[in-house]
């Protein structure tokens, strides 16, 4: 009996010790993101987790993966938890919504951890396959109507563009892969595998930093013809409870006058900047408001981009463009925000209504394409959540976009830290496409991202204003733009081949 008790107590201590280290690893990794911003933790904290996953059994690794992702997700999003209560019927229901989101996040970690146990490899082969598996799982997490690539490790490096430069080759997925390879290499070094581990880790670091430094220098030296663009941040932290059209129109006219006086050719407003639903076919207020924007473009000699709800038999979230010559163009949002703009089919939508799920879905746009307005350089318009998905920006550049805008309504994102995390995706999109990005947000962050991913100018958060900055339209296409998610497909192939080899070896051993 005493022996059983000693074994039980020893097992409990090992479990507490193990999950304690997993918790420390997850928390340190999460602190790389805003508001703390300890980016350097990404270069060692995940290694503490990978060390526990190495050589573990299937269900054991699945629980390790689940727990790590759950704690990591909670650390990154704890300050965003009030957002879930905004549309919910009660605060406690908002807490349930946040818990469900973390549970979904944790399940991806369980999948990753469980699959690792199948890949019984050694040395650098283990590192490369694990990094490829992680990249494939993260990519899968971004697919479909529920896809939401929030809290990717690579986004923690947004304030260090130097380490993000490989994204022009394989997208954010290549940076994600490099981070896991680096941390996996640390595991080998700390476990004293061999000198090869040290040489391999050093080679990766030299290649990573060397390529990034060369890329930064190459794109910082660009001297092409510049085009002044204005972004308008039109809301304070606490908007007026009662909308006054006359006051709003006067403010818009003043902002456009400022942009024109500062030499701007374009003025970009946030998503849903126009408070009324617009349509070209109906009469009344809707058509009058549309005509008003045309007048502003002509009067101030500015090409205008603004976000609006548009009705054309169905409701769309759209970016509308107005040229001084009278030209008009429209882009309808293709990637809708899950549960906010997109609602699951019945009866699931009804079951989730108390958690704040939208009653009905908006209509998706038919295709991703650049917006062309007269003779101006074509522009890609990413509406809010679309900036989280590389394929949206990539397709717009493929169809001719020479610069990009992100038009966001960040009023509902409570807290500066959440808005910062959201805006950090512009760093990746700028590098992936090597395009200037003009980000116009209702309350911030509004500003300009260079093709190097650097935020070169911005407005103060939560203060209305206009910012004009010269950008450089570009027609070149990066490897990522031309080839898409080729790095992910390569990673999936590596994992597939390794799995088949493992299966074949197991069969041979059983027969032998």
C-alpha cells in the first residue's frame, strides 16, 4: 500500500512539474505580443514546450499541446476578453464565448502535439519535420469560414521587421517555420545532441538575419516617383450618441480640405465610414449620400476611398472609390468576420444567439480584385479582417494593385493592445507583397507601412485627424505573390513523406 502511495505521489509531482514548465513556456511566449511586447521570448520560450513534446506518447503529447495553446491563447487575449461581452446578452455569456474561443484554439495544439508523437525521428530531421507540421497546422487554422489566424508566433515579431523579411519568399508561414526550427534547434543544443546542432543553429541564424538585412537595405533605397496619400481617422474613443449629418459632413469637408492643402492625391477613410447604407438604385437619403461623396471628390480634386454598407438586393460591406473625373469603383468584402458578419446555419445560429452571434450573414463579394479608379494606380482594398489573410492581399496584387489600403473599424476592439495586435498584420502583408500600405482606422492605428514592414508614420490613437505621407506605387511581384502558399505545401509534403516512411518502417518491423 505504501509503495502504491509513493508511486501516486511521485506521479502527481511529475505532472505538476511538467505542466508548470508548460505554463511558464506558454505565458512567456504570449508576453511577446502587445501590450507587453517581450519579442525576445519567442527565441527560446517555445523550446521549453517542444522539449516536453519530444519523444512523448500520443495522448500525453495531445494534452501537452492542448494545455500549452490554451494558456498561450489566454495570455495573448486576456485583455481582449471584454470584446466578447459587447454583443452577448450578459457578461457571463461573453465569458463563455471567450472560453469557447480558447477551447477551439487549444484543440489545434492538441492536434499538433498528438501528431508529433507519430513522427519518431531524431536530430535535425525531427526539428525540420516538427516545424513543417506546426506550419501546416497553423495554415489549416486559417482556412474556411471559421478561419482566424490570430496569435501566430510570427506576429510577435511585428515590432522587429528585421526578422520578418523572409515573408516575401514564403509568406508569414516561412517566418513561422523559422521560429519553430530555431526553437527546435535550441532543444537539440540544450540536450547536447552533437556539434551538428550548434552548427545548424548558427547557420540558420546567419542566413535568417543576413537575408533580412539585405532585404531591408534593398527596399529602403527605393527612389521611385512618390504619390502623396492621406488617411483619415474620423472617430474619438467615445463617439457621439446621436449622429448629426450636418456636423459629420462639415468634418469630412474639413478633413478633405486639409488633405488637399497638404498635396494629397488620395484620401482614405476607414471601413463603414459612411453611417448610412448606400445604394445606386434607390432614391432618398441613400442615393443622396452617394452623390455627396462624388461632389467631395470633384470639389477637392481628390480620389476618395471610403467604407460603407451597400445594398444591392443583398447587404454588402464595401469599399467605394470616387475620382475627381466622376469615375466610380466598388469592391465588396470577400472574407467576412466569423460570427459578426458571417453567421452559421440554423439551428447553430439560434443556439449561439445569446453569445452575440449575428442574426444573419452579409453577402460575400464575388472575387478578390484590385480597385481601378480612372488613370490612378490600381489599389488593393483590405476591409478590416481581410488584412489577417495573406491570400486576399496576394490576389489583389496579382490583379494589378500597386499599393494597398487597410480600411478598419477598430471602435469595437476595446483597448489599445487589441488594436495594436490587429494592426500588426499590416507588417506581414507589406513584406509579403512589398507594397506600401495606408491603414485608415476609425480610432487607430492609422498610418503608413513601408514595403519593409516598418510603420513610418501614424496618428495618435483615438484622436480624429488627417495624416498625409508620400508612398511609392509598385508593379513588381514577390515570390510569395507569384507562387502563393508554396511553402505550406512543401511543409505538408515533408510531413506526409515522413509519416509514410514511419508507417512503412512499422509494417516492415512487424513482418520481420
